[in-house]
């Protein structure tokens, strides 16, 4: 690519969103820790640099920082903490009390240029704020470009291409945030928009071939979008060197195994081995209710099964393909060594055995779900596959709160199948980012046929999102919710109550565990 943006991670949970927005504008980007040396950055030769937000105060001991000389390497945009860091390093004043802003806010544009090209002076625009500290005085040689009340919401250098905003332009709630970022990319950095799914596929194919050589590779199929696209991409790169292994963990949705076998063997022509390992996973999960323990036990059992299946197939495999995505990584550990905080361990990231025999190939590790779908379409995968809702690696185990057993799995599978069937019947499936049922570890009193019942509770979850990093609950029509509840209670033995989750992310996560 002729243009590329370096994003230096100062610890924000939204850092990957910056990369996503840049790539949406068809400009290549990579995320690296803010601790990268000036020499490394110069060698990387960025077209532009973005300093992310972060949870620290710029005066904290050990807070992320940069060599001030970086500000002369390429055009720079500071976002939130990145803005405060620029102000601190350039002689401005940053203070931490009195003007906290969290959530939606209106900013007033003070100049029609730079980040705000296309805006009128005095325009007000909704943005997403998430800061405690703020810039009290802009550094010498800088001018203010936006304000939120009396708070400085933006500034720039008078002569150098250094810009900063206090808000998160990358978050979807910043209504014209994408326009502001495009101003930075094209008006300030003069980038060329030439990064596409086709370019990504070509890069990954070359990288996979160079790394794998003539070695054998295996891929774990889950039935979801991520593993399907990862498998198709690796298969395009190395053909029959790839063997896909589908493990029936006993934690899958209704008829999942049959669908995977039909799609991958018949439609894609990929070598597929199916392993029935329900008992091994249930034995590993017996008596375990803590989510992190469940995830790790599933991950470890998964690798044990893979190693045995690979040996049984006579394949001396050296590499394991996984469909790890950016949101998986950012909620587990920082994708590239930055200081982002851990929220939870994902099966594809933190649940693997440290002594496993395979080297990992994670071709989708820096993509968001919508980008993965576009790569899948470019690879020629059918829409019914790439358009499926996300499904977690640990499967139904993290949708059963508490201990996992055959009874809970049976109840949840049936309830979940009814839920998705009714969503499709109502024509709402494509309007929803992710929908699923949850088995709660409680019982409630009910009445059926004049008899008292004391049975299980099913929670329903459905969210809208563009990236999985933030999400809002889906506003079902009441009649659809009524039909779903009525069918589950009448058709799934052991359930007498259905509830609907109306939590957004944040503060909740999409999955319950």
C-alpha cells in the first residue's frame, strides 16, 4: 500500500476502533505500543501517526509517553489521552479535576479547517467523551479548534501537521467522527485509499505460504463465521496441506455438526475430519461454575482433542489455524503489547495450553467482524455462512451460567433454536448483530394447568452493533417477544419463565460470561 497509518496504543479499549475506522476509509493501519522507539517508528515510515486514548494521567509514574521528536516524523493526531500527552510534552497545562465528561457531549467547532474541514464555525456536533483529565491551557504555538462548554475539545499546531481532539472520534456515537478522521487521513496526511479485502487476502496468502512452507496445517472449525473464513483463506494459500478438524464438543447449537459437515465437505471441498468428543468436554467441565475456569478447561481439552485427532489422521501438523479477531484480543490482552486492560479471557486467546505442540496461525487477528465478512465474500463463501451471527469458541458453555451439564444443554439448545427461528420468521435476523438464549442458574415459581411449577429461567439477548466493541439492545416488537416467550415456555420442558436483557455494552458485555 502507498499509505499507512501507525496507531500507538496508550491503553484505550477503543484503540482497535481507530484502526477499524482508518481501514474503513481504505487506508492501511497497524497498532503498536506507544513504547516503540523513535528509530523503529522512522524505519516503519508512517504516512501519519495517531496517539490513542488511555486510562492513565500524563503525570502518572510509568504512564505511556513518546519521544517529543516523534511529532516531527509525520502528521500526528492525538485522541483523548493522546491529546493530553501532546499538550503535556509541548508545554501546555493538563489538570485532572472538575470537568469530567463521560458519554455523549456536544462540541462546538471553532475553525473550518484541518480536522474540521467541511464544518462551519459555530457548528455543534455530538461526540463521545470519556475523560477525567483535560487540557487547561494549549501549548505555545498551538491554537484551540473546538470546545465542549468551557473545556478545550480540540487544538492544532499553528504551522506543523499536529492535531488533537479530546473526544473519541472513532466511536460510532461521535456522529461526524468518521468525517473528522477522514479529514486527518486525506486533508492532513494526504493518504491514498488503496487498502481493500483483496489486498488483505493477497498479503495473508503470501505470509502464510512463506511461514508454512511444505508443513501440514490443521484448523479447528466451530461452525461460525470466523473459523470458516480463516479456513477458506488458509486453504486458498496452501490447498491440501490444510486439514480441518471439526470437534463436536457437545456445546454446540442444534444441528450444528450436520451443517458444518455439509458446508465444508460438499461446498468448499476442504478435507474435513469430525471428532465426537462430547464426553471429554463435559467431564472437563464437571463441577465448574467459574467462567474463567470453564474457558481454560475448554481450551485445554480442545488442544488435547486436536493433537489426538491430528495423530490419528496421520498428519504431522506443525501449525494450528484459529479464527481469532481483534475484539477477542483486546478483551483478553493488548493485541500488540500495549497497556490495554484485560476484561476477560477468550477461548481463542488465553485458553490455550502453554506447552501445546502447534504454532498458531491467526490470519484474522487484526480484523473486526464486518471486515471478516467482507473477506469471506471476497473469497466466494456463501452469504448464509458469512452472514451468520457470531458464536463464541466455548459455545453454549458460556451461555449456561454456572455448571454445565447435559440437562442444561438440552434445555438451552431447544430454547435457542426457537428464538432464532422466530427472529428469522419475523425478518429481523439481519437487523441484529447477535442473538442468543442464556440458561440462568435459578428457578422460579409458576403455574401450569392449575399446578404449581418450580422450573428454569431463560434469558434472551439481542444486540445491534457495527463492530462488537459497543452494542445496544435490540428493540423487539412486543408481539415478536410474546411469540418467542410463549413458544419456549410451551415447547421446552422445564422452563416456566423468559426474560429479555436490555443492557448495553458497555457497561455489560454482549455474552453473559
